[in-house]
C-alpha cells in the first residue's frame, strides 16, 4: 500500500515562480517540514506541536509571510487553501498534487494581474501575458482530452514549469521535458494545431 502524500504549493515572493512539493502524512505527523524554492530566497514552513499545525507561508501576492494555525484534519485530509490577510486572495494550497498544481497555475496569473493593478514597475512575468494565458488555457483543454498529454515512456503523469517565454511539460516518472514556446501568436497557433501532446521520454 503506497504511503499517503500531501502536496504544498505557494508562489515565491522573491522570484515569482510556483513552488510545489509533497510530504508524507507520516512525516508531517512526526516532525516539522519545509518546502523551499529553488532560488533559495523563500521557504514554506510547517510546524506541529502535537495538536495543531503552524504554517508559515511566503506570500507571492503581498510579499510578506503569513502564519496560519490549522487542525490536523485540515492539513492531512481533503484540500485546503490559505489566504493572504492583506488581499484576501488565496496564497497557499494543500491537498492532492493535481489540485494544488491547477490552483498554482491560476495563482501565477492572478499575482501578475495584482502587480499590474498596483502599478508596480516590476519586470513583466512573461514576454507576452495574453499569449501565456492563452497557451495555459489551450494546454488545459488538451489535458482534458483522453490521454491528451502523455510521455513516450508510457506515463501520463506530468507537471508544468511555467517560464517567462515557455511552458515545460515534465514527466513525473522519467523526468523528460517537452518545451512549449509561449511568447508569440505563432507559438499559440502552433499549439492549437495539436489535439494531443507527447513528451519525448528519456533515452537510456
């Protein structure tokens, strides 16, 4: 019987990338946990005192750190979203991997809109925000088809890494990547021609 896992996801306030990692329920019950961004400048921390969980979330929307106190059933069962106390928007997701990943993709777009509305002179998150939004919508549509996104290794488990001018589809089993350019109208037209996508798979 496979060990039950819980996935944590947040948006790094330093580099703006979605951060996601899974921890086993056993580990969460036994000790504290940390989910760190690859940039090394932020980390979500989970502490357990035997009765309640204390979760410290770096917020990709207001760029502060929020503290949430949760009962075990809220962290270890179902799906949970934690909110930014300043904007009232969700800034952290806990649950099954697929649900967390979907909500994180939407949070990336939301955070970029919040920045624009605030009139910040921050660097644009994407080369073309409209094209990236359309590319993500098209990928969602392709993924909704029967075996719409698969890997040549035989797996249908994949993740997405959203970059400034592309989206990488990453096979969860063999680690192979398929890069989808997401900067121009031509990139969108090319993706719309595909009913299904196949990650190439890693060669031995």
